[in-house]
């Protein structure tokens, strides 16, 4: 009997943090995983550690995104994990250049990845799963975080529209909305929030954590496991949804 071809996954911006943990878990679950990232060193280290394939990619480079998708081909699971936290700044003084950069990386890059990958998935005719990374910031007002919140809200619109477009062909599209997730990025957010509000760093962290019903940060593993659930057989009827992995954040 011929061996079953492994499911294939592509994780954009997956060399560290949530993406790296997802790559490890996906490999363990039997996926043939490709990870893209602009951090060559981290990507190569992840590949050596897990056996995944690494392809360099800067999400600000439209042509390179297309090259990566062409190289990888159709996948069973696409995860748009890329994002930047952007400035902590009120709208009145927010630099328009910074605004555009956040939208380019957090929203437009997800569109470009889907724009290139969806035709390949449709042509393969096997269905599949697309996960777009959003944030609770898309639904909850964060003062001084307009660029980030707007970009992540845009991801929800992209997800809902795409889910309706490709659902009849068996492709499911969902957004995952983490809250305060342990890692380097949230530490930078704490620092900027503390500076913007004249608070000690520990007070800034506490201000975020008190908004969680659980009173603790979300762990990257929680998000990775949710993504694999959505991509698996148990998620076959879940599409067009915005899944909060947020510890009851409000």
C-alpha cells in the first residue's frame, strides 16, 4: 500500500514566537511544514531543530511573497502569522508613514499571501484551511493603538469575505484573535504603553492582565493548538469565524 502523502503547511513569519511553536507542533502532528520569515538565523535554526523547510521572506516585499507561494505550491494549511505591533501614539500625532507600514505588514501582506495561494489551492481541488492572525484589538478599543487595531480589524473583513468566496470549494478560512500573549512582542508593547502613560513597567503589565478573566497571559502553545484544531477534522464545519484565544479579555 502506498504511503499517504503528508499534509502540507505554510507558516508565514513563523521563525519565532507563536509561529515557531506552531511549526514544532505541526511537524509533530505529521505536517510537512514550510516556514517563511525575514529572520534568516532564527528560520535556519528552527529548520535544523524541527525538520521543517525555511524560506526567507520579508512581508513588505510583494514580489518575494509571490515567489515563496510559487515555490511552496498548494498547501493544506496556510497560516498568516506575520505582524508588527506598531507605534503607541494617539491618532492626532500618529505619523502617517507609520500607519501605512502597520497596515502593509499586518493586513496587506495577508491579502497578498491569500491572493497568491488561493488559486493554487483551488486548482489542487483538495480544500484546505487558512488561518489569519488578528487580535482582540480588532474588537476592543485600545487608546493610542489605532494603527494596530485598524489593521487587525481589517483582517476580520478579509477573513469573512474570503470564507464566503472559497467555502463551496472546501477551503475554510478563520481568524484567530489572541490577547496578551507571552513573548518578546508583548514586552515591547508593555514598554511603550508604560512610556506613553507615565507608568512603571510592572504597572503597565498589570493594566493588561487585569483585563483577562484568567488573570494571566495567553501562552503561545494555546494559540498553536487552536490553529491545529481548526485545521483538523474536528474543525471541518468551522469557517468565517473569529476565534478568541484571549483568556476572557475585555
